[in-house]
C-alpha cells in the first residue's frame, strides 16, 4: 500500500527560453441531443446567480493542474501581459449539446485579465485578424481559426516580458479527437506561433484545450473545463491568489501509440465503429503502471509525460503515513500533511494498493481513495483519514 502522489516522471522533449504553457482541457461530451434552455427576463443577476458564479470560480481553480513550472509562475499581480490564441477569445466553458449550461455569460481569458487590472498589450493587427478568422472557420474550429504570427505582430504594444497563448479544442459524442495536426496534435500555425513568441518574450504562457503534452514547455497548466468564470479563475491561479492543487485524472503518454486502444479508437481505424475492448481492466494508469517496461523498457520517463494523479504547487508539502487500520470491511489510512514551503496551499493525498495476483489477474496498483487538505499556511499540518472497502 502506498500513500502519497502517483508515481511517474516528466519527459521534456521541447525547450524554448522561458516558455510557459497553460492548458485548457477539452470537453468529451454528448452532442446531437437537444439541450433544455431557459433564460431569466431580468437584466440583473439574482443573488442565486451571484452565489453560483462564486462557487463556479472556486471549483475551477481547485481543478486546475500545474504540470510544469520553472519559476514562470506565479506571475505578477498587475502589469502588462500579451495574450494570443483563439482560446483567449473563444474560451471553452465546458460541455456542448446536452452537456451545455445556459449561463448568462462566460468570462474569456482576455476578459479575466483585463478585469483583474492587467493591461493587454497584444497588437490589434493580430487580434482582429484572429477573431475574424475564427468567425469564418465556424464556432468550435479553434485550430483552423488561428492565424500565423509574424515578428511584427508578435511584439507587444507596450513593454512586457510575459505572453499568454491560448490553444483550444473541444469534442463530443460522434466527434472524438483524431490523431492529426490541429486536433490531438498542434498544427503548424500553433507550433510556429509558440516559436515566434519565444523569440520576443522571456515568458510565454500557452493555453491548450485537449492537446497532448508533446511540447513539454517551461511551464504547463492544465485549465480543464473551468465553467462560466473561466477567465477570472485562470487569473486567480496564474497570479498566485489561489495555489494550484488539482491532480491529473488521466495519463499523458509520451506517444499516442502507447495507448493500447490507439489504433482502433474512434476514427483512427478509418471508420467510426465501436472499438474492441483493448484495455479491459488495464485502463489508463493501470495499463502504464503494469506494462511500461513492455512498452519501452528504458524507463517510465520515456513512456509517460505526466502520470495519473500528478500535479505541482507553488509551495511544497511533506506527506507521512501514520497508521493503517483494517476491520472486516474497511481499510483506513491516516496521513499527516505538512506545508514545508513559503506559500499557502492545499494538497491531495492519494492512497494506492497492490493486491496479490492469485487466480484473477490484477493491475500492479489501483487508486483506493484520496482526500484534500484545507488551505495550509507555511509550517501548518493537517492529518487526513482515507478509508476504502477491501471486499
């Protein structure tokens, strides 16, 4: 039994100056079903709307995952920042179709920055062309709506060292991701824009929606589906008002082909048919933890970029297992978490178990339970108890 964080290491195949990537995970949600919509006739938000927006903002910050950070974050709480990418304008809120929510409005990344007092220094030549191109490509065609940066349009209108680049994707039932450029992979324009920004800024923040981690930049923040308060929640994490405490809910493999269902998933076999059960009990991290040596014997670093249950913080934590107790039905694990860093923050404790392989086949390890601390001040500790059934 193991108490702590998921195992795994980070491979970093892509290096550019001080480049920070902020990732916004795309939605895998149903489309084609008619969503039920209703709207208030009042021009002013009700107390319930205001309370729900506040809750949405907090939930969004708690789910964001800091994957890479080489002194690029947190960013200053004010000043100039350049923002690029379709996702900064058409920020993904969440689901589509029956997964949609008819909220009053969604705060984009650019709106969140400007509302927090930042001065956006992006040249209008680029921004206006990008907005027009996205409108021409059609809603949801994020990669196709991007326009190429030049050395002239990549430069800010006012001095700034930080650029935010937002790459977005979305998907739904019958419209899964495909292993192509502009979809699962960055397209040539997106990659070229990252390289152009790296020539002009000390720190480049890139926001990506549902794109694999092929470019392990100097910083990477998985924004996930942030809801209606998307832009405000992102700024809360970027400037350190909230410490990132989310953990990955899937495995980011170093190569798409390493996933056992990669050849037959969705459209990858040339036709849209239900894929065979290529994973069985070895889905996600259970597969990689059990068979990474069979995939590529060198080391876990060459197989997985970001493992399941992984996430960094602006501070540091020490997790110590204290007791493990079991009765006829339940196992309870107590762990003490101490903030050993210099900033306030929360941490997640994950408990894994490895069962004997007697009779029925079993994966190397499985997540049994988890818990999250309250916000801890530097030096402060909290003891969590994580319980799970063992039958």
